[in-house]
């Protein structure tokens, strides 16, 4: 009798940091008892917002983080508005020390194409063809992840091929173009363009989940959000999604865009991140952003209006640079500083209202020097990342046991008392990789640290474990 093929026990998702992993992520146990975060980057992600809310900047910033962290992954940008330039990609690539823009282009890991080269249906046909080809070659191109099946064997995936559609609202196909070719702009026969375009986009969106999953791909797509147009001004405003304000809707995209995507982020607000006293950037970079009126840094308010891997409705505040894209660690500091309890931050101190991170107290964080300090200090990056993930776990995971919660200050003190060296603990990485257990930087997740506090995990790689003052318990929380 014909049997069904079971779905994978999990589908590995890349970690991108910057507050985006915990709301949509989940921890899974690795082969050494370590806890590995399955992150927030999924196979179909939508980014919506009004004009000039930096949807493209955010999406590209996320894409480049994946390129920097995961070897062999690639990013292809399809610009439907035909306004994008290669030098913008070069600027964003330069943000990541491990990336070479020229190398990415030469290795075909980075490509920009547009509606000037391909119509929407031609672009999608190429993706469908590539998906089928990759599916057939899957055994030869697959790489191991640290996630394991029930029998302990590693889960394998193809290095992700990311396709970025910017934007779906402006996607035009040959069928719609033919309508324009055969009719003048004011001809009645041209009125079917919207219906025809909507039907084609609906079919495209319906195919995305299967095409991306079968071919080891991911689709990121932006869409415009605007006011709902009503023929009857007295009719009540509709609410397209539970966490999307009434009277707003995603423009020129099918309804299925908002419920077939794994995660859809709505950028509710974007405003220059400036200091109220100096009127220059809140976090200037040495030699840049220190002039009154500089608007490179932007504060984005995001609402997760659709999530299939976690609760919907999360509100996040991210910091992006118009030239460099998403600034994950600066976003983490900003997130903590804006909280009333300043979770994990010590201070403010002195006339300059400087702060210290509880997990890295020897470093004083001054507002005007912070951005450069973050770029240059990997331990500071880790301290901010761990602190923010702890905070988000407590805030966004209602089923997380209260008995397992620990404050960053207590975590720092107890692990120090146990004999752990924080210089070693902060010289780690919190995200998984394809060479996870062979990577030159040792893995240590935020959940690992919490479990270490409770004496139920000891890092398998930690040196001189026999000198630690603890007794390992039998089971993990």
C-alpha cells in the first residue's frame, strides 16, 4: 500500500539576530546536550509599509546577514520598480567584515536584476525551474545542520537561495502588459488589468510555499500598505489582519500574501533617530552622522501581523542605516535602553548618562561612541545579543517557566562564582552554522547560559571543566 512521506521533524531556519529570532524561533537540543536556536528567517517573508518606511533597507539588511553567516547561500534581487543600483548592494556588503562584494558577485552569490530584464512571469518561471533542478540535485548540494532527527542523524538542507521581490505591489506580467499594448490608457478594455494582475499574483503566491521548500529557497517580498479606498465614505473601515490598523490594507497584492507567508512584518512607523539636544544622529559613527539634520539612522516600529512559527502581534523597534541596512546590535542596545526597567543595562552613569551591560560591566557605553564600539568589540556584541534574547524570551514566550528565569546580573555573578571565565563565554557565537561543531568560534546559545546557571549544562568545548565548581544535574529544563 502506498505510504505518505512524513514531513521533516523540523525545517532549519537561519538566525539573523537584531530582535528577529526569538519571536519566531525555537530551541532544539543538539547532539552534545546544547540548545540550538532555530531562527527567524523563513522560506516566505513579507515586509509591508507605506512609502519611505525602509522596507527594502530592512529586507536587504537581513539578506546580507544570512550571506555573512551561512556559506554558499545566495541573494538575487528582482527590482520591479527599476530604481535600484548595484552600488547600494556594495554599500550594504561592506557592513560585514567577512563579506567581499566583488567576491559575492564573482561567485554568483549576489545578483541584481529587474523588470527591465524580465517580466514578472519570466522571473517566476526561472525560479520554478531552478527549484525543480535543485530538488533533483538535492543529495549532491545538501549540507549538514546541527539539528538532528529522532535517531540522532543530522538534518541536511541545501544552502538557501534567497530571492528578493521588491516589490510585489508593482509586479507586472506579460499578460497585463499585453492589455496595455492593445488598448489606450483610457480605453474601457484596459479596465481588466487590475483583475488580470490580481489573478496572476494569487497563483504565484499560492505556489511560493511548495516552490521554496522543494528547492531549498526563500522568498522575501515587499508590499505597499495604504488606506483602504471606499466607494461609500460612511461604510465602516475593514480590518484586513488582526494586528493591522483598521482602514489599512496591503496594496496590489492578493489576500493570500498575508496568510501564506511564514512571517509578515508591517513597518508601522519610520522616523529619523536623532538626539533631542544636538539634533544630530542619536548614535553617530566617528566622522559621520554628527551633523545637525542627519537622517541616515532610522528608527522602525515593526508589528508582526502574521507568524506561523510563533505568536502574532509582537511590536519591535529596530535601528537601520539607510546606507548599511539593519544594525542588529545597535538595535539590541536601543531596545534595552528604551525599556523602563533597562533590562540588563546598568546605569545611566554620570552627566553623559552612560551605561554598562551587566554581562560585560568593564566597558562603559557612551552614546556618541557606542556605534563604533559595537562595530569593533565582538564581546560587546555578544553581551548585547544574549541580554536581549533573555529579555525577549521572558516577554514573548508565556510558557517559559518562571522558575527558570534569571536576571543578567545574577547570571553573571553565579557563572563567575562557578569558575566560568566571561572572556571565554563572550568569545562565542549564538547562531548555528553549517560547520557548527567545527567552526573556529565555539557555539553558546542564550538558553545554554540559562541552563548553565541551573547546573544542567556544561559546554562540551569549555577548557578545564574539571576546575569548575558545580555538580551537573541529570536532566535539562
